[in-house]
C-alpha cells in the first residue's frame, strides 16, 4: 500500500530489539532483495510512494553516507516538520527504515551519527542517533524551549530578555551543561547536510542504472 501523505500518516513500524533507547520508528522491511541496495531502495520508493505522490519539481531524495561501509543511505525529506524525514539503510539484505520527527537532520559522514535539532515556536528538541549494524539508536536527547513563565513575562514586558530553558534526558541543565552533553557524543564541526537532492524520477533512474 502506497503512502497517502508523508506529513500526516507514517507507517506503523516495529521497534528494533537490542537498542538502549527506542529507535526513531525504525523498522525492517520484510522483503529482501538479491540485487543489492540500489534495487532494494528503488523497490521501496516505488512501493511506498509511486509516481503520483510527488510533484515533478519536488526533490525529496538524497544519497548520503552515514555508517562506515560503502553502501549509501537514502534520505527522504517530507518537506514539512509534521512529516519529518526518513533515512533508509541496507543491512543484511534488508532495507531498514529510520524515521526522524523533524526535517533538517545533519550527519557525520562515515561516522554513524545523525543530529537533529530543528524546531519552531520557541521549542527546539535535539536528538543524536547512532546508525550501527543496521540499527538506529537514540543515544542522547534534550530540548531547549521558552518556559510558560518566561513566555508570560515576555508578552507583558517588552524589555524582558529572551530566555531558554534547557533539559537533557528530561533533567534540567544549564546551557553549558546542555552543550557539554552534545560535545560528549559528537563533534558538531564534522556535521553536514545532504549535498544533492533528486526528484522521484531522477532518483529511480540513478538507482536503476547504478554501477
């Protein structure tokens, strides 16, 4: 069954076992593909989306290298915060799907780490996800936000400063502690965005003719 709207309805997925934290809606596709990752990715996007899902001018697909092997991951950008992003990896003959609830994820090439920190309306969640051996595992998370108390003061006092409250793993922390937790898990200077996006038709052409 094809997806109806990536911004509203996502697949119901089973969590991968053995993760220290739940993976971001990660699931293993039931079918394996004897022709390798290009054919498996092509089958996935044909099955999940079809040629009428995206406009011709939309460019939601990108090949990226997250983990430390030579087979790329496939990034699928829904184009909306509600739909988030999907990252597919190919492991042991299967497509594994990771769902990220926000768009704008960055990653460390061949470093196995994905960093998502986009937000809006004074609420900015942070998630650090590790991709290893075909598993997406959240290894750290926090949030920056304007508290209700500070928001009320800002709306009544034009001179009241913009103040963010910080939490890491649901515990209150200072801004310095928040940044230190991130630094313990990854080097932000190595993060990058996907460099080149493709349309549905172009992505299929690349995959169908790979190699």
